[in-house]
C-alpha cells in the first residue's frame, strides 16, 4: 500500500542510492553526451525527490513528473522495490544538463537509466 510513510522511507533510501552512484551516473553520462560537457544537477534530484504527490487515475501511468513534482498513482499496486526504483527513475529526468543549457532527451535519459541500472526501466 502506498502511504506517506512508505514514501518517506523510500526517499531516504533513494538519496543513499544517489550519493553512492553519482560517479556511475557521471561515467555513464559521458558515454551519452558527445562533447562530455555536462553537469549533474544534484539539487534538482533532491528537490524533485522532496516534492512527491499522489494522484488516482485508473488509466494513468505508475508515475510521472513535470520536472518539479513527482506524481505517484495510488491506483497501482506498489511494492517497496517498485516505489524505490520509480522514484529514482523520475528523479533522473532533468538531472543531466548539457553545457549549452539543454537537457538530455527523454529517450537518452531512458538509455542512460538502463545503463546505470536495468531495473530503472
């Protein structure tokens, strides 16, 4: 069952994962960005993680983000593992910013996620 308490617990674990895997994220991103000029916006990851809301929709995805909020669908049957990897997945959207100010495309973000951890896809 998805509750504020389960989300709070998962957020703590996600932050631990992020800090442990920051070097891996950087290394994998270097393979995806042509000129190797990018930044990993750690503040974006943490801000997004701390702004999680619930929605209920029988036809909607498990989760989505607008870059400011993560929306978790309470209609779905969540496990702790699914919640954990979903939060990481959503926080990676918008995490990588190229030096020209553009972000990776969603497609490239998903390729990056699969390289970092296949369970993110």
